[in-house]
C-alpha cells in the first residue's frame, strides 16, 4: 500500500517515519531543502516538490495512493483538503484550519472517501476520548479537556518553550473562545476562566479557556463543554500584558517613526526566547486530562483519561510532535486496515463509539510508549 504525506515539517516527518515501517511513503512539500533533509533520515521514501493546494500538481503524486496524510499550515489546510477530496483520496489530517471542514462532508461521500480532520493530540485524541465518554453515557452533563505542551524545566520570565507553531501559540491568546455553558454556545475572550489547579505529579498549573472545541461544540450534546490550556504559573499574565499593549495586533501602525505590524515585531522578539534546543538540555512534556461526566441509568458516571508524556530520549523527538504525529499515523492505519470504513468527513468524536477502533487506537498508542490512563468513577443509584 502507498501513503502520501503532505508536509515535511517536524510532525510530518514523524508521520512519514511511522508509516514507512509498513507502507511505501511519498512525502510532498514545496520546500526542497526540507525534503532533502528528510531523505537523508529516511532513504527509503520518495520525495516530490509540489504544492499542497494545487490539484494539478498533486494529481500525479497521489494517483496510486491508498491514503493521504497531511500537516500543513492552517491557512493552507482548507484548500489542501478540497484538493485531496476532489482527487478521490482518503485523508487523515492534522492541519488546524480556521474554516469548517465539515462543509466537505457531502463532497467526500460523493467521492467515496474517508476524511478524518484535526487528528493530532488536541484536537485529535482529545476529540476521540471526549467522544468515547459521550458514547458510553446516556446523558452527558460536563465534558472538559485540559491540555498543555510545556517545558519540563520552565525558565523565567515566560516559563515556556514552543514545541509547535509559535505563531499559533500566540493565537491562543487572541482568538475568541467558544464553549458550551448551560446548554448554550457562549463566546469568551481568550484566557477567561484563568485559575490554578493541581495536576499530579507535576504540581500546580494555571488553566484558562482557549478556542479548541471546534467540531465538538456542535457534535456533542452536553450541558457544559470546554477546553482549557495548561501553562506553568505566570505565563498568562505575561501574555495578557503584551496583548493589552497591542503587541499581537495584525494591523500596521507607526512605532518609532516606522510603520510596522506589531505581531511581526513581537514574533521576531519572542520566538528566539521560546526556541527549544534539545542539544542545550531543553526538554518538553505533554499533559492532558479529558473528563466526561453524566448519567447512565440511575448511576452517575465520570470517565477520565490522563496523559503525561515526555521528550523521547531514544528517538530525540519532542513529546508534542510524537503525541500529534503518531496519533495521525495510527488513524491512517485504521483506515488502511478497514477498521474505519465509513465515508465522509468524520471528526474523531464521531468514531469513538466503535469498540474495535477504540481498542486498536489505545493499543497502538501504548505500543509507541504513549500511555493514556483511563479511570471510571461510578456513584450508584443517584436518581
């Protein structure tokens, strides 16, 4: 079988590495240098310089592909997905596009393809696990995600290093946040709900609302649903200060007698401070808690999944890239094995009720040393 991976970035390389163990893999990217570096690491793969959004360039590359996996910058994600579906190919994608990917559902069904969007760690496994809890309950009251990619050894003043797109990290502090409160959609300012919470064994972290629900907000019917991001204490106030100063603004303005885009200037100043350098001892970790609470019959039930994953010393890969890329590869394998056969655009929460798929995914995560701990709390006969 053949897999085409679109995107040769850090996470894309991990997807290609995992799938190349069992399948023929071709990696597509506009950056010839990135493809050359990947070819040195994985001499058995094929590489093609092509656009992710141009069907005429993609068509000959994916012609004999059984599935496409993808990780491109969010601003290209929508057109990339349209192109791949239009070419009649299955797709598992991690691109965090701002548009509504479910608009392609009818097109995907017409083409007879399976499309699983947002299939990283969060969004991705967070959707799958929240959907799992939802499918096991008869009535869902509360469903919340707490997730963070943070440095193992925080250093002031920001107590943060970027293990994914730094600009996307900043957008967590600027994008309006959608949550479900008392059964209704509510839009909040990013970072609302800031408070401290203990997450053993790490200790106290600050958590705050961010715009991560995406498809969950319309596909799950619960009284309260939200996603909160985790950071080491002190980080949010630093970012709020910069936001208040207008340092995240995208519109040009006069500063120091020069017209500049404040976000561009901020990015140039922040990113060197946030750069993770494993050779200098920097390490990251990924922490996530998914809680789904409700009722089954007369019983009150809470399902919880906990993840605490660290930088991989064996492969020298960041935890965030592993938890994201390997989740994408696992779901691609599920499609190739026929475990997922439904057609259309299928956010992970819609697949989570399948017991065979759930067992496969959790076993494959564990085989890659990514361990989700499931716990169930039941209070009998409460109503």
